[in-house]
C-alpha cells in the first residue's frame, strides 16, 4: 500500500510538471508589466527562467515551457551555419525572445519590447494552446473576427 502511495505521488509530480495549457484567462498588467499565470498552468521549477517568449508575427506573444524549447532545440541544432535563411530565422526569433520565470505569486514579467509588439495597454488575455500559451492585448484579442473562422470545418480538417 505504501508503494502505491509513493507511486501515486510520483505520478502527481509528473503530471504537475507537464502542464496542459487550456482555457482563456483575462488579467491586467501591473505597473511593472507583470501578469499572473493561471495556477493550473504552473509547475514545479517554473520560478527560474524556464519560459521563453517571443513576439508572433500575428500580433501576440507566444510563450513556450521548457519541454517545448527542448523540442525546438533538437530541430534548431540541425540548422547549419552555412544556411543563411535558417540562421536569419534563428536571429529573428531568438534575437527578439525573452526568458523568465514565475515569482512567488505566480506572475511573469513581460519585457517592454514584448508588450509593445503585442500592443498591450493594460488588459491581457492568456490563451492555452495545449503545449504553449499566447498572451494577447485584450483589445486585439476582442477584435478578432470570430465570424470569419469556421470552427466546425477546421475541426474536420484536423480529424477531430
């Protein structure tokens, strides 16, 4: 029975360290550009600089946890120095990237350049995308044309 308890605890730690980013959460940036990460999205060890974020060309911030960065790392190590397009892509992505961790209250501090690129004024919307999450300026998020997106067709195309 005690083995089961130890095993059960191990599974809970494993699950907690593999956060599933789902849902939509609205918050406000504070005066220091900090925003709270939902508690169910946090994991053991996220207080150090483990998240990496960069501005997405579509006007929001995309945030990746460590496991996703490790996946990228494996792919990125395959880009040879002699590949100018690949090197330029790395420069554009990681030159604008910032890393951070959560503070004791579960907040992350967004670099001013990220805030500017996403045109965030005060309100933000955090949107879970399974293995990553995005941070939108509330105004930009609300302006998206939901009518133009056919969710049922998109789900069918994905085989869902």
